[in-house]
C-alpha cells in the first residue's frame, strides 16, 4: 500500500468516484484491523469538485486521526 495518495473525486463517467475509492480503502483497513494503510499514510485531494473533495476529506481525515489515536493510546 502506498504511503501517499492524491485523490480526485470525478474519475469519469460510469466509474466509481474518488469518494467511493476512499470508502473502499477505509473499509479494507477496518477489515484488516487497521493494518492495511501504513502508519504514516497521508493524502491530498486535488479535485476541482468542492463537495466531492470535502466528502473525501471529511471521511479520511477523521478516520486517520481516530486510527492514530487508537494506535498511540
């Protein structure tokens, strides 16, 4: 798994969105007991779709913060 991903929301017609991919990664990480994503995982959202970018940020930032708190606490 990479240590850094740059997300875009709109990936093209008839394809999952960047938000869908983000949800999938979080679900995989949860299924793997928070071992799929590297401890130092980080990301950037380069989408020009403001609501889509906010959705990605709004899912991933709190998830990673909670995950780090669990690992450190």
